[in-house]
């Protein structure tokens, strides 16, 4: 049984839109086949609709197309002179007047059906055009050119592993992401740090609660305010882009008092990967000044230290450093 938008049963004779359009077009075709059908008026209607129809070179707003349908529905036909008050009220004259009125009504219904079908076809054409444009903007299923470089990279982490636990608050929960989460969490816990990790790489099935399978940003959004003593990020924690830095930093400043970032220097990362792979990579390291500028917006300050080769750095920020 058909139902209305509020879930109540609808009219038993309610029909779907495709069926209504088909019946209107079928009835219009039948009327056009009758001997008395005004083909001249029908030709003029088709010409006017074709003239007003949108095309690749000129398009009109959809509400104008709907207005054409409304005009066809409200159009008034001139009464036949034979149907005036002077017509002799005989049985034959009444039948003739009724016949003319029904013929006029049939013509209006046929015109309305043609206008409605034309408007609906125009809407369908525009929707299909929009769908094609959206598909053209969507990324392809497979990679184009060189394979994207994975986000995880522990090259910088190796330089700073010995001092990884330095500066972390004692006795407070510490979140780690992203390179080598299982190994680094185990290392931090042996250093007496109450650490756990999140990662969206590898298998989602982990043997214990120390490493959780989740997106870093999604996990941070679920953490209460100031629930963490520190957050340590190593490698490329997210696909870094101008639009992703601000949300990440905002969540980091909300949940933790200290944030430690270990990353390759952008110049070395690009030199090591090459220009093509660097441009096609899913994420990229940021300059320390970019991080400091972003954290300044959440009232956190810090300092950066490069390793002796200048190929990586360790950034520590907090409410007090």
C-alpha cells in the first residue's frame, strides 16, 4: 500500500511518477491520432517548447521551465461562438456545446502532459549532466603514475629514539602515533611511560589494548578535554594538507598539555623521494615553523631541535615549555 511522507496510508489509486508520465504521453498520442485533433496548435506548442528549451549554448533556470508547465495548466481557451448565450437550447445544441468543451479540455490536458513531460526530461538531463561532472571530479580507482609513498616512515624516528621519553609527564597517559606503533609503545612502556597508540595502518585486529586501530583525528575527537598528559607524533600522522592541519592541532591542544612531533625535514624528505614521488605522496612533513604557527593559535608554544645532519627534527610544544 502506498504511504504518505508521514508514514500514513496514502490513496489507493496513488501512482508512481513514471507511470503517470507514461499514461500522459500515451493519452496525448491517442488524442493526436483522432481526426479532429488540432495539429496546427500542437505544432506551435512543440515549436515554442523547443525554442524555450535549454541547450548547450543557452540555458534557462529550472523555475522558468516549471513556469511553462504552470502556464499550460492555467491556459484558458476561447469559447466557441456557438456556445454563447444565443445558442438555441435544444438537445442537439447542448450536446454540441458539451462536445466542444470536452475537446477543449482534452487539448488542455494533452498540452499540460507534453509540457510536464518536457520539464521532467529537462530536469533528468541536468541531473545526468551533474552526475557526469561529479564522476569526472572523483579520483580514479587506481593510482596514476608512480605509486603513492606510504605515510609511515621511521627514518626520522631512529635519530630520536634514545630521547623519546624525555619531557613526557610522569604518571600520565600518553598517546603515540604513527610509525611502528607496536614497537614504540613497548619501548615507551619499558621506560615507565603509560603509553598506548592508535594507527590506521596494518591489521585492525590487535592482540591487546596498547595499540588501537583508528584514525588519529577520529580518536582525538573522542578523548575528553585534558585527558592525556602528552601526545607523541612520529612520521606523518595524517595526510598533511592546509585543510587538515588546523583540525588536528585544535584537537591536540584540547586533549593534551604537551605535544611532541618527530619528523623528517621537508627539504630532505623531498630530496630523498624525488620531485615526482614527493608531489604524489599521500602526506608530507611540515616545517617546524608551520607547526609552531598552528599551535600558537591554540595558546601553545614550543621549540624545535634538528639532529646533527639537519635531516630530521624534534618539536616540543605545551602550555608551558
